[in-house]
C-alpha cells in the first residue's frame, strides 16, 4: 500500500495538469494561464511576490534548466515572454 502511495505521489509531482489551488493576481489573463500551465508541471506556481522583478529572470532560467533536465522540454519562447511579463508585472516591490 505504501509503495502505491509513493508511485502516485511521484506521478502527481510532475503531471501535465496545472496545480492552482490559491488566488493569484490577474487570473483571467492569458499571461496567467500560460504561467500556471507551464509552472505547475512539477510544483504549485509560486506567487509573483515571491521575488522581485530583478530576481525573477534568474529564477525563470533555473526552472527552465530543471525542466530540460527532467526531460520536460523548455518553455517555448513566446510562452516564456508571457511568463516573464506576468511575474515581473506582479513581482514583490524592491526593498519590500
């Protein structure tokens, strides 16, 4: 029984279904939907206020590398722009 639970947990950890269980800014926008779809493959997408606008590009690059290492493929360039723009627009304010 425990082995089955671990298998199911492992499958859920990197599924293709978006995992969005909390409220985010501008959830009705295309940018949010692209963000949620791409950034919920292995974990719940972080709130945009988790980082400043200056920090997000490095975080995005690190997550892109993790996707590639896991064999999930990179986020396409057009979608990457939407993800970046969404996160920077709603990022934590510098010094906050």
